[in-house]
C-alpha cells in the first residue's frame, strides 16, 4: 500500500509529465502548470490533522524540483499547501477561497494564461456540441470544419485546442482505436469510468465468480465493459484502449 505522501507525489509527477507532453505537441503557447492542492473532506478531519499533513507534504515537495519550479500554488498563510474544502458546508466560504486563489494565480501572470486562437475554432466548437450524437468521425469532422474555413491541415490544432485548452471535446490521436473519431460529448466516457469505479463490481451486476476474480486479481470479462457504456458509438475495445492510455488499466 502507498502512503498519502507517496500518492500525492505520484499525482504531481503525473501532472507535470502530462503537461510536458502536451506542451511538446501544442501549436499554441502552453502556460506553465500551476497545481492547487484541494483537501475535499475538511468536514471529516481535525484542523491539527490538516496541519500535520500540510507539513509532511510541504517538507517532501521542498526537496524536489517541483518546489524550485514554483509548480505548487500556496494558500494564505504562505506555508499552507492544502486548501481545505468542506463539501457539505451551507456557506460558500471555502469555494470562494479556492476561487480567490485561482484569481490570484491569473492576475499574477495574466499573459501566461492568455491564448490567442482563431475565432472560427470557437464557432466550430459550438457547432460540435450542438450535435445530438456523442461522437463524429474524423473524416466527417474534417468536412464540417471546412464550412467554418478550417482547413484539413489546421483541424488537428483546432481539436487539440478544444481538448487540452477548453476541454469540451476529446480527440485521442495517439490511440489507434480512437484516432478516427472525435468524442464531442465526453460525458459518456466520464460516466463509464465512474461506473467502473463505483457501481459495476457488486453482486447485483456481476456473478460471484467474476466479482471474486476482480477483487482478488483485478480481472474482469470484456462483457462487463459493455454494461458501462450507455452508447454504441464507443465500443468496449475503444474504451479499454482509452483506460490503458490513461493508466487506469
């Protein structure tokens, strides 16, 4: 089992690696990463536990390049690494605090968070998300893009921008099984992943043999994936390839 500190450091390394990979393929300027550490169960821990955890993580980070590169965004007071949030609080004080930190980051270096892009990309995005289906083939996407004066040679940069900068669509050109489609309603993937984690492997959804195989060895049948996907536009092989790409499998 991993400690909280090890999991935290692993997550930070993953974020840094991901952003580094995105930056290398980005046709537009990619802002430097800035990581906020949100403690989303403030209601379940004591203040002294938060401070203890904060000190442990802060000491660990200060011995890495993450600290020197100013990747981590600190809260007030300046040594407060964790921004604790009570999910059930009636007031919005904690949410306001998070917003203030984000606003402070942007105001400190506004040019780093400004991206210039063709306005036609925005109109094309609005068109894509207005479609009823969840996916569109790359070839059809290419044809539709021409109606917005987006040439085939520029389509990848447009989709890359909408995926990594805006987040409204998903295009995984590095996944063989998915490179020929554009996912214009990413919610179908998010929901399937959530179902995989939270609701699939219980005795009501799978037999006892498969449940035991998953619990003991992490194995499950391909048919189980089909239960997660609420659309036929994404096949189980596509979804499994995506899970592998995201290092979930």
